[in-house]
C-alpha cells in the first residue's frame, strides 16, 4: 500500500467514524427520551436496570 492509498483509506475510515458517532448520539437521545417517557407515564424504575443510576446517559449493557 502506498502513501496515497493509506491517506485515502484513513480519510474514509474517519468519515465513517463521524457518521457512526452522529448515529450513536441520535440513538442515545432517543433511548433517553423513551426512558423519560416511560417514567413519566408511571413505569417502574426497576425495569430500567440497564441504565447507570449515577449517570442515566450511560448504559450498562456491556457490564457483567
């Protein structure tokens, strides 16, 4: 792989990462909005154990 090919590949990876970050932010906002709506209608907070109690914007889905 020559230097130009490497630069093009790196630029493409950076573009894809940027798109994924934007989508991740959109999904996180949507999930937090769903959580808030669920609680507003009287949902049981114990059903939301997948949320970190100290930081609701963080999910615990990868914790063991």
